[in-house]
């Protein structure tokens, strides 16, 4: 039985091309994918669809991925959902800050299909 099909991933990314690439990689790998074009939309979709994993960009208008992560991890209803931060910010300080906000994994752009699926597998329960 393919267990990836059971897993729903919410991708939060304001750049359409990045969003489409990530969705494509993850759907190709057998995951169920939901998209949000920003953190505000993501907060609504998390409550509606209860995804198994969230992959979020950092730099987005309105609310950053770090802030989104912090909000989700401080809310009892969403604190258990693993979050993968996916960012072009590739400094160690950014990775540490992401983890401090509650991220479960940190992936830097550009990434390969294998890297993103490995990051998902490392956090998906």
C-alpha cells in the first residue's frame, strides 16, 4: 500500500512558479496537495483541511513564514502539524531562527524533488 497518498500537504508560497513546481514534485511523489498563496490564506486552509504537513516559504507579503510557523505552533489545534520551511535564505542563522519558531525541517531553494520529498518524509508521522 502506498502510504504517501494518505498524506495531505499544504504548500504556502506566494510565487506561483515555485508553488507549481513544489505541487508538481509532491503530487508526482503521491501526496495529496493543497495550495495557499500566503500565510493568511494558509491559516484558513489549515483549519478547514487539517493537513498532515505544511511547507512554507519565508518571505511573503503580510505575514512571513516564520510568523505563520510561530502562530501554528502556539495554537493547540495546530501545534502538532509538522512544518517544513522552504526558503532562499540559506544562512545558518536563518535555519536556526526557523527552528526556533517551531519548524520541524528547513529546506533551502533551489531544491530537487528528492530533497523536498526527503524533508517531508523526515517530518511526516
